[in-house]
C-alpha cells in the first residue's frame, strides 16, 4: 500500500481544504510534516484512522467540525467534514472518502451520520464503486484494522515502547498476539481454561450432579467459595503489580532527576552547610552575649574606677589614717563593757584601766570614727577595682568576635540568597531523595504483600485441586455423571493442545521479534549493547563483558530509550508485513509495500542518535511519513535530505485554526 495523498476539509483545526502529497518513489520515499506542539500533527495522524475506520481518538471525538465554522453556522445551515485518502494497493488505485454533515438547529450544531465511499480504477482506467456492504471488508483487505496501529505510531506509543513500563509491555504483547494472529487462540484457551468457574471446564464441573452425597455437596460449595477467593487474590496481585510498577517508574524518574541534577545537589548541600554554619555561629554569639552580660554584672565597679581612684588620692592627701580595728564597730566595745568580760575572758568590771583602754579604742571605731569608715572604704575599693581592671579588654575582645560572627552570618545569608536565585527553577533534590526513599519503602511493602498473597493463592489452588480430585473420582464412578466427566476430559485435552500451540508460536515469534529488533538496534546505537526480551515482554539491555546480575544496572539515557523504541517499531513493522497474510489466507501480501507513519520519532534523542535513526528510517518501509518539531528536524535533515520527497509546515493561526503549507 502506497499513500498518494490525503485531503482534509474542515477536519478539526484544518479549516477549508488541505492536501498532502506523499513521496512514492524508491529513491525519495520520505515526507516530512514540520510543526510545533498543538499545531495539529496528532490531528493529521487521527485523520487516517477516521477515513479508514471511522474512529478518532480525541476527547471530543464526536465533534470533528472546525470550531470557527461551527460557531458561524446560521440556523439550518450545514457544513461538511471530509477526509479523502488516495492510495495504491496491489497496483490498483483506491480513493477512500469519509464525510460527515454538521447542521445548525435551534438547539445546537448536530453531527449527522458519517458516510464512507470507496472507488477504484480498473485496468482500463474506469472508475468503479465498491458496494456499501463491502466497504469495511475492502479496507481491512488493504490494511487490517487490528494491524494499523503497527504502521501508525503516535508520540506516546513511540516513547512507551522504549520503557519497561506497563503500556509498553502491553503494546509488545498485543503486537505478538495480533500480528501473529494468536488473539483467537488465546481467547479459546481462556474460554476453556479450568482456572475459573465461568470457563467451559468450570461450568461442566459446576453441572455435576452430587445429590445424595452431602460431603461432596459441601466440597462443591467450598470449591466455589475458594474460586471466588482465588479470583479476588488474583485481582489483588494484579493491583499490587500495577502499584509496584507505578512506584518503580517514579523511582526511575527520580533517579534520572538526581543524576541530571548532581551539580544542583552539590549546590544544595552547600546551602544546607551554610544554614548549619549560620545556626552554629548564631548559638556562639548568643553565648558571647550572655558572657558579656554576666561580666558586666560581676564587674560593674569598673565604671566607678576613676571616681574611686580620685577619692583615694584625696583621702591620702588628707592623712586621714585610721587607728581603729578593721571591721569592728563601737557597739561591740559597748557590749563588752556592759558584760564585764573581755573576749579573752578577763574580767573588766573592777578594772578601771581596762575599761578606760576599751573606751579609747571605741573612740576609733564607727560610728564615732570617720577614719575607720575611710579605711574600710579603701579596703573595699581595692577589692572591687582589682578584678575589674581587665573588663574593657575582655569586652573589646568578645565584642570583636561577636561582630565577626555577625558579619559571617550576613555573608552566609548572601551566599544562600545567590544559590536560591541560581536554582529557583530546579527541584529540591533533597525532597526528591526523600520521596525516592519513600517510594522504595512502598515497593518493599508491596513486594512483601504480594509474596503473602502468592502463598495464600498456592494454598487455595491446592485445596481446589484436592476437591476437584475427590469430585472427579466420585463422578467417574457415578453413572449419571459419567458423560460430564468425559466432556471435562475432552475439554482439558483440547485446552492443553491449544495452550501448547499458543506457547510454542508465541515463543517463536518473540524470538523473531528480538532478532529483528536487534538488527535495527545495532545499526542505530553507537555502542555494543543488545536487547533481550523475556516471556513477560520486559526487555533488558545486555552490556558486553558484564554478567547478567549487573548488566541491567548500566545507565539508560533518554536517547537510548528512543533508539530502543524505534528498534521495536521497526521489528514490529517487519514482522507485521511478513505475517499480514495470516489475517486472510487467500491474500499474498508479504511483498506488498506498507507505509510507516510516526509522530515525533526524534523527541528527546541526542544529535548522534537522531542521525542514526534518520539513516535507518528509509530502509524500514517503502514509504515514510514523519511529523516532527523544528528543533528535532535540524539534525535529521542533513541525513535525510536526499530521500525527502515533500516537506510541509504547519502554521498555527489560532487555537482552532492551522494552515498547511508546502516548503
């Protein structure tokens, strides 16, 4: 099948008519559509689906008329949406057209039933019409609907195929079943399977007549309950695996963020270190401040130093020396005289000389003697002034350190402000690491939960098998159940044969897919790694000279993901072409050319990988149509320039209007 051209009329943002002519020659087989995001690239891809199969994957898929035209419709006025595809298949030119009328009513703009028509040119060049009853069959003979997704790839599917994620694995598994024609076989196996009570074998077992045997009736009921439990646990395991895959994908994304932002992480660590230094220095300054306050309280006499020293000088000049006993008061002498006994024990009542001597000493003591007070002042002043002498030097030293610390704190704040400005557009790597740790803990929790569920499932399976064995032994010996037992045996044999056939074909095809994928991968990847696909369609990139346990730990870049995606696309396309005649054994189409249509095949790939993909692209299919952004096209253009037949550019006029222009 070669596509000659496609014409869109009023289809979504393509107001009025827009036609794209495709390159069909062997030398120039690449057609390029340039456009930025939201300019209408995906709409073009959906136009193929709509004209061929009447399906379009839009949120507003039931309303395809250009919104500007819809808005301007007058009451009872109509406009048509049309897509016309001209192609060559088996040397015959077909024109496939689908149109849909939109009419303005008093309520709203109503979409009428879409209509398809197909014409072809016979050997004499005469135009012939395909009967309306044969339209769907004709399209599916040209390109079966179940295979069309393996020739038309949107950006999301291209990206998913290069990831070990649920959508990508499901796409690969579906490709194997569909391209190889195993879907019906798989459905038959599921239909017959003894694994659930609604299968053929399950219904046969439920229909066994166990009346008259209370023990077996109870066993049958228990089996039914166990099958319900089994189904519930299987659903929990499926949900568990979905959750694990989600968290694994989140971990993978975070690991990439951490890797790509290693420099940011180091900067954030510097900021964290600065914050810790600010806290430590602030605490140090608080201690310095407390020390200064304490010293001020203890050495307050320092501020009276000059006054006290001056007072001492004056007192010295006045020769006011004291003869009194230090720290003694006149009242103490008075007490001794009244008591009549000295502190030494001498009786002084009748000792006139002793009393006179004491009275003389009393005259030198306060409150009578100013000299004693002065002497006490001198002694106190000396005691206070001596330790206060270094207060000034101590204060200067501590205050200097305090100011240095404050300056350091201010400088650290400035540095952190600069860091915040530099990384304001980046994620907080610390938060990403915390989130990653949480995700890994969740994965471990789900893994433990799943192991527990599997143990329960194994126990339930054993109980079911024991009950089935018991019922089978009884029914085989029971005449009224004998024929049902035979049916069960036959169904089991057929199921085993179909399952064995499916497994064999699926394994063989998976091996072929791996072979084809690696053929393409080795041509595009500038390295020596290879792709391995296991039975669950999880792929692994093997690294030479590294054992399997460590091989999958090698980094996978975004460019490598794109190369892997494209390798899978090419492998699927090749096998789809080789096996397309399985859809209808009367067809001999393995040599029939088919186009490959891709939206954004170079997104996120580096320059080298873009060039490698571009080199191999024209060899994958006889006709290539790519929708690509300008930034990605710059690197691919120099490789593909000699293979380009046509180049178009999408010019976005508004959110509801795009113009298609040939470059």
